[in-house]
């Protein structure tokens, strides 16, 4: 795990996935304790600072980037290796220090900052290797990688390899990165083999749309920088010809919040231009709903811990670099929040397109409405591939990018018991079922997330059939599933027969008779027969949960 909070999860024995920030590691890190995370290069500088003093160290480099920096030179360079130079050294000087490219060869480009960095042209070698210098040049120092490419190299192949790297390294937690890195690789593959959807320029416009969505809405730095090198190859090197018109998504101006709470303890902030005061601990989503503002959600449910996986509820906080998940981000004093800015609407449209182009949403009417509301166009990514086996995919061993189809999660339906069906071709990986089965409610842990990247999927342990797993058939996973990926078999059979019609459905509330707890049952009836039993989320006894008797006991009184 390269992302620091994902590393914390791994240390704690959990799946290696990033957490939302804040809280930052220095506030709550590994096992909930304040944690400082630094790389080896940072720690290596401590001794010289202690021995020689801070002033001596700061005298090296520039005013804003003090000290020295390690750079790893590789590629078509005469003397590859790790070089330590003062911050502010010109890139040209560093390249000359390593001997430059072989005699008789011409420099084609330099990849500065690694896979998450960007390309620099030969006429831009005078860029200053400092944080401010790289930023002014529209580049980044990143991990300190400096890779040289001479004229003998096919850069399109290397750009495709970088795209493949991000696809393989995605943990699969959030939609923008999990699906976006696949769509990016597919577009580059279509261009490379001469089969663009429309023109090459249209593919480049699609790449920018995907890149902007990943940059703004991904949960961690991997997804946020997955388009960086590709973008620089497209725009800076013009590797694929004249780039498309830039996508203009102006960020809301402002500075980060730094205002004390009001005297009565309530937190004052601005929400879509209106002054609002809320109780401490209130999330942006809760505040928006209190104000009657519509913020779409998918992985969020009042009775579950926020998963931050879908990224559909993102909002723009003035002064922040990326969009924030409103379901988990607490309101801060003086914060200025926008729930419908151009960046927000673009990110939501992108998320919806990523889902609809890879998942069967036919039994998710709310998402279908959102697709229309945000003008999503999932068809422009290609025809989704047909059903295929996904259960035994190996992490980090993805198949080559598809050219004629768009990768999808389509797969055969799992029917291995008489109570409910698992149709994971409809799964958006919202994590709700995992949380309901896990520590939020049932504590059975019969299902979890397996695989990585686009291959991430809901699975039983070792992918055993449900009857052989730890499942107790409470059906609480069915109750929270937003897309019909998990469904009572009676309802599934009714839909398969073409007889399901929610317009004809009636509901009746009653009390479960099987024990003395007194759980409220909501019986759903079509064609004079019960098709499923649920429980209201706002019921203080059940919180929407039932046991196997409450969920399926009605089958004993109905033939």
C-alpha cells in the first residue's frame, strides 16, 4: 500500500484501502492514534539538520524549497543512478551531470516525477527542480524520477504502459479510479490500433473528460494523478496530434476555512451562498438535507458508516484542491460549500457514466433518473462486454484493454439457495452489503471485497457457495442493496417471468411473531402474494434489519 491511510488499514488487518481525510493521520492514524508518516528521504535529512542546525540546512536550495533532493535518473541516459542535488538545480544541469543521452541521439522527452508526474519537452530543460519551480512550469517533482527518452523510443507505448500501471495499481475502492483507469487505457488502446470511436480528437476529448473526473473525485492520490502523464503527453508533447479543446471547469475561488465557531457552539458556514449554522459533527450532506438541497448518494445510508466509495455525493469546498465527499466530511467553521458547481456536476456525470457503462442498472430506477438529470452519456465508451467469469481473477493480472467493447462486470447470476439471488452484474460495489453483514449490524462477516482494481468484487470467503459460507440468511444485505444485485428469490423469479410491477405493489406493516423483540415487518405484496419482507430504516428496534425468520418466515404461510 502506497497511500498512507491504506497502509494503516493494512497494519490493522483490514483491506488496504485509503480513508477519507480529515481526520488526517496526525490527528487519527493507525489504530486511531496520532501518526506521523514520512518517507526515508525525509528522515535521512533529520541527522544533518540536528548536527549542523536548521539555518545551515536552509541555506541550501531555494527560499521555498530548502535542502537537497534525490533524483533517480533512468531511461536513455549515459550514467543512470541516484543523484543528490540542491533544490533549485536546473533540470538541464541534472541531465548533463548524468551524461545526457547517448552520442548521436536526440532527446525526445523527459518524464519528470514518475508515472504520476508529467512529460517535459527538450526545450523546457531549464525548469527549476524545486517545488515552486516545477509548479510554475506546470510540472511536478513527484517521486524524484527523471526518465529520459531519446528519439528511438515509441512514446505512445510508454504512455499506454503508464495507463496500464494505474489500472493495475487501483485498489478498486472508488468508482472514479476503479472504472476511470480502465476507460483511460481503453481509449489509448483504440487510438493505438487505429480504431478510435469517432475521430482521434474525439477520443482525446473523452480522455480529458475521464481525466478531470478522476482528478476531482477519486478518494486518493493514485486516482487523482492517473491522468497526469497521459495529459502531458496529449497536450505538451501533442503525441496524438492536435489536442481537443480544453475542458473548462473553473474552481470556486476562496481560501480554506479558518473561522471560530459561534458563541452558542453551533458551526457557521456558507452552503450554496446561504449562511447556515449547524451542530458540531454535522456532515455537509446532513446540512444540505436540512436545507432541502438535493445531493445524490449511492453508497451512503443513515444506518451504516460512510463508505466513501461511490463519490456521487461530492461537493466543492472553496480553497480545497479536490472535491469532498459530503457524506463523511464534517462541516467546519467558515467553510464555503457548493453543491452544484460546474466541477461538482461534471464529477457526478462522470461517476454515473462510469457506473452505467460497466454495470447493469436496469433495476436501479433512481440511478436511471440521475443519468438523465446529469446528462450522462455512458454509450460513448462503447458497447459493454458480455457476461464472463470474474470470480477467479488474480490481483494485478488484468487482461489487455478491450478495443471493440467497454469492460463490464457482466457475469452469470449466482443461484445457490432458495432464499436470495446474487446478480453481481448489477453490483456497483457500494460496500453497503459488506457493512450490513459486518461490524455495522450482523457481525457475521460472510461476505467481503475480493480482488483489486476493476476486478474488485463482492465475494464469500474463498468464493465458496453461499450455503457453505458463514451466511445466516438474515437478508440484511438485500435490504441495503441499491441496485438489485442482491434480491429475494421470489422477487427475482417474478421479474424473470416479466410479472413484476412496482406500480401494483402494496405494503402492509405488521409485527414479527417469531420472538418477543417486536420487529416491524413491512410486507410487499404483488398479485395477491407476498414477494418480500423489509423493515423501516427509521424503526428504532430494527434499523431496517431482520433475522432469517423475520425476513423469510412469511414463506411458511404462503404456498
